[in-house]
C-alpha cells in the first residue's frame, strides 16, 4: 500500500472543545476522497491537521510517511472554507496566486517564465482573468473562493485539501469548478480530499466517501454505498429521502 496521508489516534482540541477524537485514517496516493458530515463534525479540523496547522493534542499525522514540515507543506495545496482577507489589504488577485507559487519558487527569488506561465494558467483555468489586478479584499466571497483555488493550483501540489470549494459559488461556477477539479485530478497525479455539504457536488472521479460526526469518522466506503437514505439519515439525524446524483 502506498499511503500518502496517515493519521493515527489523532485528537485535536480547541481548549475544552474536542474537535477530533482519536481519528485514524489512511489515504492512498492518487485517491480522491470526499468528506461529509454535519456542521461542527470536525471536517475542517481534519484538513488543518493534515496540513500541519491544527492543534494536535495526541496521536500522529504523517504525510509521505514523514512528520509535517515546511518542505512537505509545499506539496499540500489548501483551499480554505473562506479566505479571511482584510478588505483594506491592497494585495491583488495575481499576487495571491503568486503566493501559492512562491512555495515552489523559494524565498527572495523571482518567478521565472515557467512560474509566470503556471500562475497565468491557474488564473485562466479558474476563470478569474478579468479580476487579476483587483485587490482581493474587494472581491465577493465566491470570487475569493476561486482565487483560493487558483492559488492552490499555482502551487502544483501533490495533495489538494479542498474545504467546501463551491459553497459560495453561483450555479454556473459550481459546475465549472467541479468539472475543473475533476479534470485536474484526471490529468495530474494528485491526491484530493474534498469536503462538501452538497452530495451532488461530489465530482465523478471521487471513489470514496468518509462520514464524520461529532469528531469521529463513523463510516467510509464507496460513493454508491454512501448515497444511501438510511446511512445519510443516521449521519444527519434527520430523514433524508431524495439523494441527488447530478454530478456523480
Ligand atoms: N478556533 C476554534 N476555537 C474553538 N472551537 C473551535 C474552533 N474551530 C473549530 N472549533 C470547534 O471544533 C469543532 C469542529 O469544527 P470544524 O470547523 O472542524 O467543523 P466542520 O465539520 O468543518 O463544520 P462546518 O460544516 O460548519 O464547516 C466544532 O465544535 C467547532 O465549534
Ligand atoms: Mg468546516
């Protein structure tokens, strides 16, 4: 087995709030995993733990078989639930995308032609070319979400952690971004962990789903088995009758 992410008995807490309880999880290189579960289940905390920025109380997180360090973090592209940019910040969209690339360029180095091409291509792929000189703090939530995705793409990471990447997008952009994520996964040798609340947004290439509830992984398995009324009703503690499979 070629495990790229390994969590062993990981507990994460924010003071008295235990957000992850003894989580163990192995993710194979090249897999595409969706994570679903109610608000507060620990999905974002799981991604931050993998990204090495969580407050880990006990247990171990290994990526590429190693403890997280700055070299490994360069290979992890993280698209957060929201960008949290100060609206007064003058930093432009292009600069933010360039920051994604800077982990590959190195500190105090200028981007070369290839880096510029990668930055431009990430901006174009996500469809934000016309925004590229605007201050990112002036953008709408959905526009900022696209910038975060372009930043992660410019990094050309081995692992992408996507935290509800379509939550603020309009209907057309949702479909475009899901298709883009799918395409990138198929073209590059990526491992993707994708958090969503919208089951129809699970991209077609995704093969495995993890259910999280109250800080625990309560179920994992194939997409077809996951889209089951009984399992989903138990996960959300409410009757779930209609399961849309638009993109699945
Ligand atoms: N900075 C924080 N300080 C204190 N508690 C926190 C903090 N961040 C998260 N928590 C708590 O940790 C738990 C898990 O939060 P997390 O953000 O991982 O949930 P989530 O599954 O991503 O939820 P959502 O679907 O709403 O995004 C929640 O109970 C939350 O209140
Ligand atoms: Mg979250």
